[in-house]
C-alpha cells in the first residue's frame, strides 16, 4: 500500500463554510480506504488562517516529510485547505515537489503540475478561493473593527488562558496557569522544543486537545494579548484585566 499523510485546516471564523476538522479527517480516512492508501498520520491546524504564520501542524508535517522517506503523497480535503492565497498555494506545492511528494485532493481532480491543463485548473481554483476569501473578509471586517475599537472581543480563535463569555474575553484561571508556566520556563532559558516536550510529557492540555509544538510555544510567547493588548487588524486596545504575565 502507498503510504500517505493527511493535512486538515479550518479557520474558526468560517467553520460553516469550510466544515469542521472532524468532517475533513473523516473524508481523508474514507478516501484513503477507498483508494488503497495507508494513512499514516493526519496533521491538523484548527482555528488558523490560510497564511503561513502560526500554522504549527503544517510546519510539523513538512518536518515529518523531510525525515520520512517512504511517504509518497499528501492528502488534503480541498485545495483551499492547504491555502486560499494562490501564491502560498503554489509555493507549498513546489515545496512538496522538492520533497518528491504528490498532493492529492479528495474534492478536485489530479493536481500534478506536469500536466499544463491540470496546473491551469489548480491555479484557477486558487483564484476562486482568493475571491471567496476577499468576499468573506469584506462582510466580516467592518463590524469586527468597530468592536475592536470599543475594546471588545472581535472574534476568532480564543487564545489559551481565556474564555469567551457574552461575546467578550475573560481570564480562565485554570488555563492561565499554563501560560504563566510557559513564560517561566522561557525565562529559565528553556528552548521552544524543550518546553513543548515538557508539556507533552506532563500531559498539559492544549487549547484544542492536541499536542504541543515549538511553533505553538513561539506563538504564545509572541502573543501581545497576554500583556493586555487586544489587537485586531490595525486596531490595538489596552485591556489591563487580561494581563497574564
């Protein structure tokens, strides 16, 4: 059997459009079974944008592929789950090709770039996804910017250490301890991978029940919300009651 890995992504804002992570993972498993693939592992980014920043599972997948030579293909639910932006989409496909891995979508035909018509179709789908993203952004951004200007939670994934009550953020005392622990370990000169390994070994829960990765730790350490600054788009508002460090 051909060995493959899967990649899933959903952004919190658009779950009604994109479907849940569970829907995507189930589709990958069914597709692999129907096509006689051995699905080794599924990497999941939940509640993240389609850009390249803050996608720990995608980074982990590429690291896995670089050291695992017997994986032949990468299975995705739809092309826009890899990325909506056409440039990023093509960049990631080129990275996979450099690793001699083929990209397979459960919803689109053969994406092999050595066929000019297939490449044109793939790029067309990327343009459609970009336009769809722009339309969704246009509808959502206006109201959220106004909320952010008023110091309110503008939506999106709730960061570890907080919870959403009445459409605003408040500190979660249970999770806040995890954030303080991470910052303390960093002050004690522990590296990102070392911190992630320690949290996994001590079975410290993540925001969504997965594993800890170095990329996740980096995101937490760079998140200004823990210092009491709520940011959305170009708006930044001071929220002293949300300070955790």
